[in-house]
C-alpha cells in the first residue's frame, strides 16, 4: 500500500506534506522548494510544464499558461463572466455549460479539474521521489467556503491524478489542526485565511484533541489576486493618462503588469514605497514606451480600501454565527500569503484586540494540517477528533420559487436530515427536485447544485402524496440527496454533480488521459536520457580517436566513425531501441579502441619503465598520452 499525503491545492501555490515518524513534514519538491506555483504551461510542441518552470515562462507564453485555475473549479460559465477577462488564457463554454481553458498549443480545451489534476500529479511525483515509495492517496484541502460543486470538482481532480482522495477538508480547519495539535486547554480560535484567490474565516473550539468548527464564512472570490489587480488597473489608467495607450489591449504587457504589481504589493508589506519599472512595456509609432512609477503603501491602501471592507463581512458573519463577540476569541491564526500585508494584520488586530499568532508558517500550515488529518485517517495520529461544518445552507426549491432550507449553514458534518413535501396539483405524476445551496430566500438567487425528477407518483389529489427528501452530507462536505414517495416507495437519488462538474464518463476518460500522460512523460524522460547518453558516448569516442592519433589503425577508426554516425542518425529520430542498439555497437568499438590504446600504453610503459598517463575508467577512455616530464 502506498503512502497518504496531505495536499494544500492553493490558488497561487500548492504544498504537499506527509507524516513521518509521527511528525508532519513538508515535502521538498524536485526543484528544491517547499511550495509549487499552481501554474501549468504548455510549450508549442505540447510539452507540459508545471510549477516554477511554468510560472517562469508565463510572460512569453501567456496564452498557453494557466494560473489561478482554482477560481474556476466547479463553476458554470455564467458564474465566471467577470473572471474571463482577468486570465491570460481563454475560458470557453463546455458541455453542461461548464468552463474550460482553451490551450492553443494543445489545440484543445482543458477542464479546471484536468488542470488541477496536472498540479496534483506533479505533487504526487515529487512526494514519491522524496519518500522513495508510491503515493496513492491524499487528503486535499479546500476553502471552507467552497460549495458542493467546487468540492466535488476537487475530489475529481484528485482522482484524475491517480489519487484516492480519502477526505476533502477545509483549509482553516487544517490550519487549526496544525496549530492546535499540542494544545491541551480549551480555546476559541479564529482562523483568518486570505490566500491568492479565496478568503475564509473560521471559528473553532479546540481542546483535548477535539477540533470543533463552530462557524465558517468567506468569499471564494477574494484574495491576493484582487489586490494585484487594483494595482494593475491603476497602472493601466496612469499609463493611459500619460501616454494615451491602453495597455489592456496587449496581453504580454498585462502579464508583465500583473507580475510587477504582485511584486510591488509584496514589497509594500516590508517597505513604505516601491518602484515599478517596466522598460519597453509597449511601443507605438513614436517608438518604445517605458513604465516607471513609484507607489507608496498609502496609495496601495487607498486603492484597495474596498477590498478591506469586503474582508470584514465574512469576519463578522462567522463570529455572529458562532455567537461570539470579537473580543471573546482567545487566539487568531493568520493563514495565506495575503495576511502578510500590514493592513490586513492591522485590521485583524483592530477587530479582535489580539496580536495574531503566526507560530506556524502561513504558507505551509494548511498542508501540514492535511498531513495530520491523513495521519488520523491512517491511524498514525491518535486522539484527534475533527468536527467540521457545512459552510452554506442546503435545501430545495418549492412552489413559487422559494428556497426551503433542509440543512442550515454551520451544521456539524457528517449530517443527515429529511423533510416531507407534497404535490401542488391533482394527479401530478412527477416532481422536480432542484437542489440548492446558499443563503438567499429565493431559489433563483442561490446556486443550483443539480436537478432530478421523482417519477411514478400514482394519481392522487394535490397535497396527498408524501415525498420525503433526505439530504446526507458526508465528512468531505459532499452531498447526496434521496427523494422517496412514501406511498409507493418509488425512489430517486443523486450524488450531486452540480452544473460545474464532470460526469463519471468524463472523469474516467481524464483518468486514462492522465495515466497515459504519466506514461508518456516517463517514456519521454527515458528517451531524453538515452539521447543524452548517446551524445556523451559519441563525444567521448571522438575525443579518444582524436587524441589517439595514429595509435589506432585506419580500419578501426573507420568502423568507429561509421558507428558514431549511426548513433548520431538514431539520436535525430525518436526510436529509443534504435538509439540503444547503435549505442551498443559503438560501445563495442569503443572497447576495442580502449584495448588497443591500453596495449599501446603498457608496451610503452614496459619499454621505458615509464608512467602510463592513461586511465581507463569504465568503457570510455579519456586519455592524455603526453609523457610526464
Ligand atoms: P496563498 O494562496 O496562501 O499561497 O497566498 C498567495 C497570495 O499571497 C498571493 O496573492 C501573493 O501575492 C500573496 N503574498 C505572498 N507574500 C506576500 C507578502 N509578503 N505581502 C503581500 N502579499 C503576499
């Protein structure tokens, strides 16, 4: 059985951690870092790049580079209209009105699940390399405020990547687990998680191994990216004022502005002013244009004041739902890179009157918590109980388009609740169950997670049939709905696959694609290694021949040269067997040359009691035949 890891699949960065000897350990990636940028890019030949290498080429290849895909997980097209303009790649409508990223280099579209799976595959491979064993399952975190469609999409992404997703847990809960693992006394903790693309506030009671989430609230469209965009908008408008050119029309320029804006934002966390200097940002008939502007922290705070107002809303709602005053919180934990902004820290201090706790690295705390939960599920970590809640109310649409709640938000999960409904007209043969998630009183204002029909209701006057609808939320926060007509026992159920999700067939196809890709990647790697070895061999044999001069007879030289040519020809192609076969032949020749040279050297040594200057290390001779003076 393979290992289970904990994964923080972040909007901006992702982290993988594992329990080792009872302690959570963050895994160092193949690139030697502890976080992986959640960026996937494609070269013009379709080669896939994930992480830091994908991020690095984003400026020169924006239309084939996908970042912040988490924002689109589990979304239908209507929900991302305003987002489409923010990303450098194109979001296109897919089946069931789902969204997909159009990748010109591949000539096809990728669903957000597939893109996320590519990030997860990289984390899995890095973890396997680090652990020296297979990784086959994972606990993956999501923002507490993720709805059912977004959770299911995340679970599907894990499956596509070849991971058995043992549990989906909420990021703030994971953070609390990491923070409170050793806490004995009872405490009320507020986790304030402002990441790259999402914002979550959770209130938990922690003590003696029990982690009970009291309330959670958030905004799944608020994060560091929005702060960057405020700077980008400002830069665009200043540049327009100054130069009369709209940089928004130039994709590469926008990507450069975005990178520079993020950098400036990060710098402003540590200093009062910073300079944004982008030479050759664009050009017009009069020549190249440069952007050079100074931004102060005060200006940045002015530009982002409305975002700080948005932050307050979920903060107060979580506390209100937990029936607590801000000052009753014992400990505030800051999670997510965006909590490094002084204005965010000041706001938290001002609201709670507490100095925030930053004892666990905010970039790693979520993955660490996920690894702990993996340990709990694997039996490695004992005496920990996690009681999480559902972040949004769930229910059905009833007569007149009214949203009837069956499970209230902040109910501890897993949970199961039923309610009985009836028909509206005489002899109604079927009812449509529209499953909704949200807080608004009217059905149309909430998210429809899916619809299904309960058929076969026998002819009866209105209000006679008894239709029992049961909502069952599992520990992942994923919903299953069953409707049953009590008289006949006729039953219909669905595991919600909301509008933003994939159907089973799609998922299976994607799993196969991913596996194939892993296989292709492996083959590609082998081919590259073989080519590399072949090039080394031809190089060293040629060098030996050159240096051997007339010590090697013409016939041998001729044969070796032919074999070198054969290897070269094979290297130009992609047939690994051909490369290996020609290499084997060249190796035989190379050995023959070595023998000749060796013989020559020992004869010389015998003759002059000299010191041979040759060394034969393995099958390739790298000789220096100059006599030592
Ligand atoms: P996360 O999703 O938790 O990895 O957070 C990523 C976000 O944090 C990105 O928007 C980063 O720009 C932002 N971030 C990272 N470090 C800082 C910093 N020192 N100051 C402000 N924002 C930061």
